[in-house]
């Protein structure tokens, strides 16, 4: 990339100067710098709404002295500015340290020196803008022509090429070249005064091949199908039901209701229901949960690219790794940043993530999922007397302090005496995490396992994540309704 | 604010360059944004992180003679990058399709509103040392409270400057400041081993209006009020919505539903309802961008159109002119823009956003409302949002309490409410005289009768 010359300021000479300035003054520091460029293409009703091209440079400095942090986002990248601001950021950590109550050292680790480039089959720079636009137009055309009841379509394509540099106290120097793509499709259908919406997205780390898989190619058709099916769906009746969750909703449950409570910053802040629960049985024995954001998992799902939530290192230079959160119902470990791992005296496990160079790392998930077991989906449905099969989700949230969670599904189906009946819309269900982890009455097999990707928000930052699992059934779940 | 870049020189350079494309270019706009912020963060009731940052950048919106929009942005403010952005915006514009609904970007006008108190010099000169005073009070109160066990909180202050120039001759420059304080507090009843939390925040234009003591005490009260939780049976009952409840259940959905873009695409439940009575006589809502010192106020919007006061709902009637427009949606409908173009920063094209969105207060005291309820629900917060196309709402009451014989009782566990918003609007019986402002929203307490509550107690 021609535009990344700005990163060339980080010469050995500059690095030596930084190490000199930090020596004996600061316990830990890191610098993240990056150059990114990309396109956004938005169409609605087969017309272009906006076609965007951007070029951004970002750099931030983080310093740490005995429990206190300083963080400084720079508006430009030059040697002099960087050195001046580096000194200011050390002062910020010093001030922060003088006021903080919790004193601790950052765990030392080996310097990591590596150049990493994601394996793209078709690099974005080799793909002409017109090809991207044609792809978006095709999706718009599929959606618009799906049915006469489709009244409004929207397709958004986003891509970015990112060159990143990570430096730290220990002498780490990691260069990364990534390409990240996402496609979003939203379709509105209308009939007899009823408006319904279908929304889907697909994302991946890799080249333009991300857009050429069956998963991506069928995206707008899937949104159209959803919107049309929902036109005839009924509002649910509230009450207590056996609820079967599809892999997407299982993933959301594992991410929202359990995963957030495993974030060690919330644990330290006494905001998590799982504080002091390591080693305890918190779920039925069949429940095993992991977070594995490592690259190399696309193949499992027959995808020629890396999963959207995957990464090489987190934003603190810790390599992505597999973490077992729950094994056979017993809580094994939390997910950590450098800070929480240092405070809780465990090894950092690669979850200090930030959404850009201008945001500071927080404890965040990567690819969190529930391990499959042995139920067939058909078997699970046939075994359910009075229940609801819930598929796809609109949104969900959890109060990690109490474990009270709530999810809204997109499309659901009534189950009566083991048989699927009419479609329902806007089914929402809620419960208490620790209660529900013990009310799971069936966990699907490998064939029912899948994952989905999206953007997770916390502390004002949206981060790319994946979650997943098999279909599961939960008994006696509270379902909300209008009637 | 240190400013070593001559923005007007860059703008001239950009427009000279854009002029070369006159044959295909209908109009263009340069939007410059410069900002700085400071943030002091508390975790585990201790100062943990001191953060500062700055950003500056420019975007170019180029619109072709066929109405096609090309957009480019960068944070590299120099002539060379401007050249690249001009080139890119033209390339993007030429790749787009015809849009016959595009009319024009804004025209210059003679005089803009003169809203007062949008900029506080004290924010600009604020040092890290001075900022600490705003959080020490938060830490002290949490430390001294017997039930409080932890707190996440922050104090933030920022300044920003926007400069908008377009080929029609619009040339505006505005500066504003925002400061805010938030407290998320965890309390524990050690005897009963119960934990709960409460959240409160305040944002203001002026530092002197920031009141950390009030913020943390409100968060603390909410946390305590939320501590003793019970499950209830399903029932139909009156509910009292707190200002925060009104914002999430009524104001935010209405603000989204009267966004002219969503409206024109017929995506909202208020489509076909203009000039109709959609709710109780007691609801009057306006979007007023001209209130001195208010967080949502400005002299001009993100395209340089003057801000104004737009009446949305008058005594329950959804007014014909009650939509919020930017220049694009206004052009499409053949009306004037309401000055509601909104941008997160230079990196986005103008969408539509509220200024100060206000539900007018009523006459009755909120305590009187609560005192008159035999059996009901106080609803402060639900993380849910309604289905905007249907207006259907069903959600979990995250922070809410039972009201019994005129008194606020235990908090609710696993309790949900379900209703269509239009039905909710009609069932509003009382509006309180007390109101609260959260950022760009202002709301009173409301009493709504005969609402379906779904409990999980068998």
C-alpha cells in the first residue's frame, strides 16, 4: 500500500529514543499505530445512496505506573509530536498512579517480534470499485424482485485494508496486514398495513472471497424470505414455555448472558454474577463453553476466509488463544486483558481488545461458543409438548450484576405436541443466567452447530465478534407477549 | 486548542480542485471537524485511567448532475491528501446511480440563530488536575456509603469545532463544548447476600452545571431501590414511567419514527398517521434546537442549515409538519429542511437526528401520582426497544418496582411488559410537573393505565 509510508517513522532510532525516555519512569507502555483505507457502498431500492472512500492514520500511546494508566490519542503522526506526547502520557500515568488505590505490577512477558499478513485469496487492492458495486447491485436486485410485497431494500458493503504496528516496553514489534469485509442486507415487506423486516449480515477477515461464498451470496434472499414469512406471523402470547434456541440464539445467550459475566474487568468491579465462582459448578454437566478467537477456523464452516471475530494478537500484543470457560458445568476461567490477568495473578489470555487505535483496550470476547452434544433437532422438536422454536435474533442484553437477560428473536414457531405450528414474530424471552444454565434440557449435536458474527458494544466501542453453538432447549423460560 | 493547520487555505485548495470537474459535478461540500477531549475514569471506585485525545479531519461530499453522491474522508490535513480526497469523491460520485430525488445541498442565508451558551471557555482551559475534583466526590460518597461496594464512573470534557463550506456559498463555523459525569454503582445487602446496581449521568455545555454529588446520589438511590427483588404474578395495572422510562419507551421510538428518511421509506408505525390524533391530549412534543445552553442546541445543523423549533405532536395530534428533515429528505418532500442534519463526525454523511427532544411537563406532582396508586408498577428502565415498523413493544423491566398502596415497594425480577405504542400513547392519564433532562431528551413522569404486565411468579 502506498499510503502506509506514515508508519515508516518508527525506525530503530525512534524506538531507542522511546525506550530511553521510558526507562525507570514507567512500568509498562505500548504504542499502536495504523493506516487504514476502504470503501463503503450503500444502495437502497436499487439506487446508490452513498459510495465512500477513506484514508485514516491513527496512533495512540498507553502508559502504566503502579496501577495508574495514561492513554493518549494523537491526531497526527510525526516523530517530534510522538516523542512530545509520549512524555506527556508518562506524566498522565504518574498522576493517575498517585491517585489510584490498587497497586500492582504488569506481568512481564517475552517480546514478540513478528510480521503477520492475513491470507487473502483476492486482495482488496486487486478488486475494482465497479466489481464491488456490481455485487451490491446484484443483492439489491435479488431482494427487490423476490416478491411484490417487498417495499424497501437496503444493502451496505464495507471493506477495509488495515496496516497495524504494535510496540511495547518488552521490545515487541508486531506488524499486521489485515483485510476486513462486511455485507449487510435489510429488507422491508408490507401487506395489508403490516410492515415486517428481515436483516442479515456476513463478515470475515480475508480478501474479496468473503463475498463469494454461498453464505454471502444468499444474504439478500435470506432477508427477503424472513420479511415475507414474518408478514403472516402472529404476536406471541406471554407465559412460561420450553424454548428451543437455534445456533444463532444459543450463541447470543452464551455471549450476552454468560460471556460478559466472564469478563474479568466486570468481575473485579464486582459487577459480575460469577465473582468468586471459579471451580464451582454453575451449569448442568453437559455444558462446556470456550472462547477461541484464533485464526484458522473458517475451514470448520467450509469458509475460505478467517472468521469475523478472529484475530492474530489482541490490542495489547497477547496472541489469540483458546480459553476454556466452562468444562462439564464447572467454571474454569475468566477472559483477561493484561491488566486483569496481572491483578488476578493468572496469564493474560488475549482478550484486551480495542476497535481502533483511538480506543483503549477493554476485556472483550472473540469467538465464544457452547460445545455440541448429542440431540438431533427433529428429536428435540418431537420431544417438546408445549414450546416455541426461536430462530434468529434482533437484539439482546444482560444485566451482568443480577444475571437478568432478555433476547428478542426474529422469527419463531409454536410447537404443540412435538409438531411445528404457526409462525410468531417478536418473541422475547428472558431469565436469570445461572438459573437458565441449569434449565437446559437438551443440547444439539455437531450437525446443529453453527456460528454467527456481529458487532458487540461495550464502553462505547463496537468490536467484531463471533458466537455460536448447537440448537438447545431450555425449559420453563419466561416469554413476553402483547396478549 | 492548538491549531497548526489553516483550514480555510485547505478548503480553497479543495474547491479549486473540485471546479475542474464542473461538467459532471452539480455541487460539493467540505466538512472539517476538529476536536479534543479529556476523560478521567474510575473503576472499582478508584481512579484508574487518565485519557486525552484529539482528532481533526475533513470529508468531501460530491454530488453529480444526476444526483449521485460520492463521499471521501481523511484525517490527514494537507494539500496532497485533499487532492486525493477530491479525486476519490469524484470517482465515487461517478460510480453511483442516478438519483432524481436529490434536489440540492443548502443555500447560504443572511442570518443564523444566535443561541447562547454553547461554548464554555473553562472547558477549553481545563487541565487534568482540575478535572480530578469532579471525580473525588464520587469516590468519597461511594466509600462512605455502607451498602455501596463498587463504582464505575467517569468525567469527560470535550471541545469541538465544525467548519462547513459548500459550492452554493454556505460558509459556517461553530464551536461547542460538552462535559459529562456518570456513575454506575454496585450495592450489596450483606445479610441477604443480594447485589444490585444503579446508573445515572449528566451532560452539560458548561462545567459549572456539572453536579457529581447529585449524579452519584441518584445512582445510589436507584441501586438501593433495585436491591430487594421479587417475582410477581401477571396482571393488568397502571404504570408510572420515570423520565428515563419515558425516554426509552416513548421519546426515542417517536424520534426514530418521525425521522423523515425512515418515514419516507414507510418503515415506521407512524406512517399514514399525520394530522391524526395518535395519543392522549396530554402529549405535546417538540424538537427545539434553539434553547440557550442545551446539549442538543446549535446555530446550524451538520449541513449548515439554521436550527429551529419543530412542533411534532400537539395535544395528542401528530402534526403534518412534524417530521425531522435534512436537506435531502426535505427536497424529496418539497419542504424546507428543519435543520436536523446530523453527523457523528467528519467521517459520516449527514443523517437525521434530534436536537432537544422534549415532552412538555404537566401540572400534577409525581408524588401525588404514586400516592394514588393502589397496585401498580414504577418503570425506570428497560433495555428493549419497540419494533419500529409495527410499534409493538414487549420487553423486560430491568429497573422497576411494585407500587403498593401509594408506596414504592420491592424491585421486579423477570417481569416483562407488552403493548403497542399507539395503545400506550392513548392510555396516558397524567403528566407530572417535574421533569428531567438526559442529554438531548427532556421528559416528565407519566401515568399510563391498564397495562399488561407479565410476571414469572406462578
